[in-house]
């Protein structure tokens, strides 16, 4: 009975745990300066370092350091070389607990608690995550290519569509371009405007693409689109304004001024308002150009009763950013006086917010600095 019990116990005993050398299939001969120095495989070096750190085959701090330095040359981004960081739970209590530090080669007590399997699994997991991210990026690129191919196929097959269907598809692409433009994603906007024009070229799409080219500083392309617009409608205000801006950026000053002069024929509040609202320019450069065009015209005739709080706010910001220069002092005063004579001015002024009042104050301070004789009168009109 005694022998039988011994046999049963021997059967139940757990199998002997394999060493890291066996699990990682690393020959003992590879734990040497010679092999480590000529090894060019990052994964193999990582496993050798984990074996050396474990102390299973002995403690060799200098050899471990040599392996770490060589791995840094072969694979500097290796997770094995990184210092251990606290997990999310520990970050909450980082004031109470010090951050765990990287285990030094000679800290034998710490290496006794080190789990090499967990470490290598963590490294493998990080590699898998990086590969998954690369696959996601590739998939997004494929999806984008697919979208572009679909737009191309639509262009090729548009002869089989009715006129209404073609117009709808073109309008959809243009609207997607508008959304991307509003989000300042100009490359994406350009792709959609291209698709819209390929499906059904129209004046608005060319106009929008011209503005996108200007944002991308592709002024020659913008000029070509503006010329296309003006061939369709030689009085198109947006086309004239954007062609003038493109020529100005191409340093063709005389041609640019000629196009700006053509804009002086804005006569109705409807034309001014439509152009003012269509401008897409965070720097307000285009708005300033338009204000310069109408500065010495009959502002009441140009703007009429279309002045509202939004327009006044934008005009004040434009004057602050673009007209507060010594050479524009008289023009600035003229615009402020003209605005104050509009029918709805006194009512609209009641709705100025803090930013409007700050812009106005900056303008008036500038005029005081320039010793403008009308600054007191303007302050009385706008402030009191």
C-alpha cells in the first residue's frame, strides 16, 4: 500500500517547468559577448536580455548591459528598453506612491520576482497593436481610394444617367466639399470639388474650388478656375474678387488692381450682402478688399437696411485687423462715419457684445494715437 501511494503521488506531480532558454529556443552559446555583438535580430536580442535579467543562467550585469546597449542600436524603440510606467489606477494615487522604476541589472531581489513570460507577452501584444494600427491606416487609404474610384466610375457612367441624376450627384459632391472646407480640411474639399466638376462642371463648383486652391496657396490653379467662372459669367463678383486675389498673390499687381476696379460696380444691397456672406477668409483680407471698394461709395445705397449685429461685428473686427495703419487712417474714419449714418445703425449698436466693444475701443485708441480730429466725435457716436 505504501508503494502504491508513492506511485500515485509521482503521477500527480506537475511537470518540470521549462527554462527561458528552452521556451525561447535560445542556445546557451548565444549568451556571450561574441554572439550578442554580431546579432542583428531585435526579437532575439530582446529574449536574450530577458533571460539575462531573469538570472536563471547566472548573474551577468556587464553582459546584460552590453546586450541592452546593442539592442538600443538595433531596435531603439524596443519595449524591453523602456522604463516601467504606472498603470491608470496607480496614476490616480501617484501622490501616495512613487512610480515604479526600471529594474537595474544588479538588483537580484527584484529579478527574483520578475516574470519574463508576462514581459514578452506584453511586448508581443504591443507589436500586434502596432500592426493592427497599420492595418487600420491601410484600410482607411483603401476606403479613400474606393471613394475616388466610385466617383471616377460615376463620371464614366454619367452618360447613362438622366440630367437630374447628374445634377444631384454633382450637388452632393459639392456639398461634401463645402463641409470639408468649413472644417478647414482643404485637401478633402478639393477632392470633392474635383469629383463634382468631373460629374457636371458648373460655375459654383469652379468658384468654390478656386477658393480652395487659394487656401492651399495654389494660385495658378485658382486663377485658371476663376477664368473659367468668368467665361461662364463675366460679371460674376466672386470670380472677379478671387481672380484679383490670385493675381495679387502671384505678384501681378496691375492685373490685380484692374480686377478690383471691376468690382466697383456693386450697386445693390443684395449684391453686397451676397458677396459679403460668401467670403470664406479667417484673416478678413477679402472682407477688407470689399470694404475698400465701397469705402467712398454711398454706403447707405450699398448696404441699405441689411446691416445687422453679425455684419457690424465682422466689419469692426475687419477694421481693427486690416485698417489700423497710418496710411489707412482717413479711410478708417470715413468708413466709421459712413456706417454711423445707416438707417439701422443705432438699433444694431445696442446688440454689440464684449468682443465688438473691445475691437471698437482698439480702433478708437489707434485713431487717438494718430491724432485724428474726428476721434472724439466717433467716440461719442459709438460709445455713448
